[in-house]
């Protein structure tokens, strides 16, 4: 018995998780979509933003977790499907990445299934380039990179996706460029500062990366942090009022179980893994016990100088309500 295509179209219009799965199948044919619980956690926060409950959202999660497909491709396509007048600006760390995500977005909105689900959203005759796609009702998705020109441009939603690449994480100049671009350029690009929204999605790279900078300068940001390995028991909100109970020590994704993550940690080193996968960057030189603190002797001190020293160390290696 063949299913009614109208049912599928209605599902894609109303169910963001189903929409993400269809986007994944279009962009990654031959790969299997795994409906991980955390995608619902993303969808819950994005729905709150769509309803205007929050206007500033930070999402921190490991690489290769579908964050760009969900946030930079599926979200703009879904929102513009419902409102083709919406003006969306998407920012990435490089022009090449910005163009790649823009082309992925184009592949979705030009697909036959998208056109059937959202017949009112059509590309217009004015702007249709690698970086900007404008619709007949004058909404658009504009792609740019950190430092790119936005003079005279504004939007209703700004999406910042991986503004800093890992190779630049320890460059004071590169981090400063990203942070200044955000405050001096992006913040002023919202058409209506009262209702415009900003989403920052990234893996943590440094204590002073964009997430660290924003959280140190303002308390207006809602944060969803999803470490690859849970460090504490958590109750994470999902769509429909449901709660996911995540236990300490649990891996975020079925695709990267604990064995894989532990091998990655050994290969990358503890500090890099803590930042990119655990969303907990360590301050430069801020390992909990520094090698230079440990003094070495080639000879015992004179007996008259010997003392009995008792040491008790609590290194507070894990953050949480039950840890020091």
C-alpha cells in the first residue's frame, strides 16, 4: 500500500526532526541517519527561539555531531519554508565553509520534496549566488565569513557556526578578530534589536573563544552544552515536555562510543579533547598539576634541614554537584 505523499509533506512542514532526517538523506545519500536524542534537545531550544522565548542561544557540542546540518542548513530552510520573508545571515570561520553550507542549503530548497512541502517558498530573480539566495517574497539566506563585509545588510536571525578553526585557537590575534567582529559588526546587523535572535553553535577551543568571551561579558545567553562524555548526571529538556536523563560517563552519540572517544583522547591529548569534545577548555598552562611545580633533588638535604611534610591533594578533576 502506497503512502499518501500529502501525509509526508504535512509531516515535513510540522515536525523539525523529520525535516532534519530528510535533509540528511538528501545531503548524505547512502549514509544512515541515527535519530540521536540530542537532536531533539537542539530542536527544543531552537523552537523556543522561534517562538521568541529566547533571543540569544549558545550551543556547544563536539565536531561531527550534525550541528552544521541542523543549525546552518535545516533550520534556515525550515524557517524560510514557513516564512519566506525571513532574513537570515549565516557566518562561518572561512569563506569556503560558508559557501559549502550555502550550497547545501540550495540543494535542499531546490529539491522536489522541499518544493512540494513548501510551495510558497521559491527562489526569486534578484539574488541567486554562492553566498546569497533571495526568495520571491524578499527573504534570504546570506552567507559570509568572519571579517566579511556586511555593510548595509541586516537580518532577523544571525547564525554563527564554528567562527574559529582549531588551528587558530591559541592565536590571540585570531580570537580577538572573531570576538571583535561579533561585537563591532554582527550585533549591529539585527534589523530589530528587540526581537532579532542570534544562535552561536561551536565546539569549544579555548577559554577565550567566542563562547567564553560572550559568557564573560553578558548573562543574557541561554547555553546548551553537550560534552561527548557526560561528566555529571543531567536532566535535558526535549520536545513535547519530555526529559532525557543523561548519566555521568555516558557517551553523547551511538556513532562514537566510549572506546572510540577514549582512543581519540589518547591521540589528541587531554587538553584538546577537554575543549573540543568535553566543551571544557583548560586555561593555557592551567593543567591541574604543573610539571614545573615539582622540584627535584640530586642529593638529600642536610639532616638538620629535614622536615616532615604531609600533603593532601584534592585536584577537583570533575565538575558537578557531588565534586569539590
